[in-house]
């Protein structure tokens, strides 16, 4: 048992990351039904009605589930936070931006709050802000976050620096990864890329094929896709995605991309056409270990193979 499993009533300390556009109610519910904690990912334009709908789908598992929000977009979309709290998730993650202003509201609602951090300074600030659990996200992780510190180093330092429970994220795809972060002292493993190819994910068939074909060096980190999509992500949080032609064309030329409306239109069209030579597929450095499309329950069961009973593991 760990703080995570005891607090949220889980069978295994495994959380599926709230990947916007990929992690809806079906994936969250399947992970939760398998004994972990499934998370629903909310993007900057997500409607509150969708949050409510997907939460009901996840709730059908009869197990706790979670929701992940983007702090930088909540100032213009407070209805997302209202919808998320109304859904009564077991865990609410608010990350990447001014999450601090929401801590009191979330805790007053009786919901456990997490935030993702990418540096020791961010971890200390999260503890000071009053979050219940910190997610130490290494640069290996897919999607958005900092590119400053790898997970192993970050996790060790954060565990030494804060007294709140710490989850580990970034590059955890196999049972050995789960075992390693738990042995280091993490209360649970926060896993995204391992679930990308699951049939319950909102991943398109075209994107799934690319994920299964990717290797360990197929990802790239940067702001190309955010700038191209005209998304207002804070600049310190770039994204890790599969490297493609659009990224290679604009990497190092981001200033020009800001002014190129034709490239932005190309990217919008490509997303609609599912042309992933142009459109992004967010994935972490562990994507090369994703070899097949398997049910989420099978992924959870495999990851849980890295668990070993350990005395005294109920703290952090």
C-alpha cells in the first residue's frame, strides 16, 4: 500500500495521465476498472458539457477516476473548473500555469489536488501552495512540460525537498520502470505513453499506426506545434511529440512561424485530415516500447507486474 492507493482506494499505484485529446471517459474508466486511477484530459477549448459527459462514462466503472486541467487556460475558462469539481473526481490535477489560485477552491470542495512539476523549485512551490500530491515529471514525458531534468534525477531531489507525497512521471512504460520509481520512494507511477495505443483511447487509427511504428529516438521537444496552432502555452512548457516533416521544417525558425499564417492554416487542415506528416502526435521517449494495441486493463496488469510488497511503503 502507498499514500496514493490508501487515499483514493486503488488496487495498484498506477495513474493514467490526463492526455487531452486522447484520454476520455472510456480510457479513464478502463484504467480505473483495472485497479488504477484513470484520468480524463481537458484541453483549452474543452466544453464543460464534455467534461460532465466523459466523467459519467468513467464513473460507470464504479471506481475512482481523475481529471486534469490546464492552469494557463482556466482564467478564460472558469467553467472547466466548475464542471470538474461538479463531477466529483477522486483526484484533480491542475498544472502548467497559475494553479496556486485554485488550491483553496479545490481543497474546500473535498477533492485531492495534484500538480505536475519539472524542477525542484516548482516542487517546493507546490508544497508551499498546499497541493496534496506533487507529480515529478521528467523531461522524458510526452506532451507538455519542462525539458530541464530527467525523471531519475528529478525524483530523487524532489523526494528529498518536499514532505508531501510524490508521484513519478516520464518514460515509465514497463514494469521495471514502475518498480524503479516506487523503490525510489514515489507513491505511484503517472503513465501516459503506454496507454496511447489502447483501443479505449481517443487516438485515431492513423496516429495509432505511427505510434506503433515509432522508435526510441522518434520524439522531439519544442514549441513548434504550439506556435503553429496558435496555442497560448507558457513558453517554458514545450511539447514532446513524434518528429515529423512540419516540426523539422520549422525547428529553429519559430520566430518566422509566428508570422506565417499559411503554415498555421496548413497545420489546422492537417489535423482535420489526420495528416501526421504535419499534425502532431504527442508521445514520450518510451514510445518505442509500445509494440501493440492492447486493452488498457492489459497495460495496467503488465505495469503492476513491477509491484513488490514493501514494508513501510505507506508514507510517501
